C-alpha cells in the first residue's frame, strides 16, 4: 500500500507504538516465532501470502533527495526491505540478522536491476 506521511504515522502509532512517520512498515501474515533464523525459500514462500508492505511516498521522496538517488531507486530499496521483514528478517534486535538482511537486500536489488 502506498500512503502519505500522515497515514503511515497513524499506522506507526497504532501498530508499533512509535510517534511520527516512517518510510516502510511490514505486516506479516505468518508466525515465524519458532524459527531461529529467517530462511528464504522463494519456491515455497512465493506460493503463500506473506503479508502487507506499506510505504510512505512522502518519506520515500524526501530520503531519495537526501541520499542523492532517484525516488524509484529508494522506493525499490524500501519495498525489498519491507518484503524481507515479511520473510522474518529483523535488523532492529539482532546484529547478525541485520547483516544478513543487508546482504540479502543488496542481492535482491542486484537481481532486480540486472546487475
């Protein structure tokens, strides 16, 4: 879902108890609480509905400008980031998973861009 900063700020407060807008929020539809580490199995996982990804276009545009990249490039980064959260990656509470998430993100973005 694509929203503005005002709408994502409401979602951020209601679901994550955080103030203000953010760039992306993921809402997983499966429970991976029993797994030790995320395992990406595209052949299996793509057959299932993983959840929802909500991206603020306002924040996407602002961050793209700050980073000196196109809005499209930043949007793709956020979309991949959000999808990786649906696969169970957690960069906020686990440094090892944060590194895995960053590596996987670069890998997926490279596949998308053809590089």
